[in-house]
C-alpha cells in the first residue's frame, strides 16, 4: 500500500514525530516544514499521494523527512486514515506525534514564550496523551483570490484575520467542551442561509497525541480512540483560504476523492464560481495577535494554574 522512498533512520525514544498526507502542496510546504522544525519536530513521516507540482521531489530533498508514496485512491483509504494509522502503528508508538495537514499550524497557550518539550512534559505530568485543537480558519483582509501568498512566507502576513463569533461549541461530555466544533468563515460564506442538506466542516481535531498500541484514528483526527485528553487545548491556525482556494475547490470537486464525494468542495465551488472576488473579511473579523488573545476569546482552553506563559498564569 505504502512504498518508502528514502531512509528512515532509527528513532530515539524521545523523538517528536509528525505524520501528514499531501498532494500538490508546494505553495505551503516550505513554511509548514520551517514552522514545525522550529517548534521541535525531529522526524517527518509524509505520504505523497500522486503529487505532480514538485512536492514529492522537494520533500525527498529534506534530510529530516521520510517520504512514503502511494497511488491508491484517497477515497479508498478513508481519506488517508488507513495510511496514517499504518505509519502511526509502525513508527509512532510511545512517541508524541503530530497528525496534521499541510495547511494547519498548531499553537498552544504560551508557545511564544516556552518550548514544545516543556509543554509535553506538562502533559506527561497530567497523564494526558492527547490535545484537542479546533481549526480556526484564517483569511486575508481582501479578496481570497488576491491573497498573494508566496511559498515560504509566514501565512499570517497575508491571512491574519479570523472569526470570533458564530461557532457551535462542544458540549460538557465532549473532549472539545466549550471549544468550536463547527462554524467560522466557511460556514458563514458557504452554508449559512443556503439550505444545504449536510453540515459545514467539523472544526474539532486532535492533532497532538502520545501514540500507543491502543490508539486509532477513526475519522481522521476528528475522532480518535485510545487517548486521555488534556484539559489544556491548542488551536490549529488553518490556512485554506489563500489564492489557490478556488482552483483547489474546482479540482477536488472533479476528482471526488474527499469525504462523501467531495460534497464540501462542491459547496465551495458553487459559491466561488459565481463570486470571483469573494472575501471572508467582514465587520466582525479580528486580527490575530497571540495565543493569550485566543485564550481570552475562549477559542483555546487553559486550566487553573497553567503556568507556561513565561512569568505566570494566563
């Protein structure tokens, strides 16, 4: 199913891993790798599913990336779940591991002032093995099609805005208690008032896990079993709404490889094809500043006595 294309050096017991699947992500890959290296990732395990834009050649040049290839249908793999579970089962047991998409940047409370390993030590001390993190869609202040993002650039420079209202929140029994599970600009632009017979995208994810032999992805990282969730949460800053969004929606609608015959992409394409200058920015948009802001807005959860923000508790 998966063919390894380059070396996988022996992993040290405390190596932090990242598992991802991709197809044609050259626009986002340079920053993605830069960001997660800076965060503290030791080894990337990446599945390339038929890229033809140079992505595969690019990641094969990276010394800390082990590349796996498959031509299998993305839909037939459960939208990549089978591939990710295989890599996690074979390589990640016992390791803290990120499972993220190339358009997702993980932040945690106080990450500007403290390192990832200190955060993981905190989680180990709480006997937590998983961190929930809603996707917060980021967008530019003008037309999405004119974002002008350049490969390798910090995407916050061109897409620094997000929604603070209009979210459905997780209930008391959910690991995402009090955090966004649906909503945001994609709901506002492509679902609200349109009478669709299927819901807008699920925002709840569990992108950071200490993988065990009993762990398993059920519905990507939207649903995971075999984990003990931390009280503290993170956020995935989600950079889908850049200038390639319309072309991606059109292509993925035609390919029909995503969940439910790519019905979400059909919803995007239906609207964008009629509004080429579509913008997500509106009077309620807020510019991202830092993780303390996300905590104060209730988009990131911080337990009592959490003290990883430099000088003290948030």
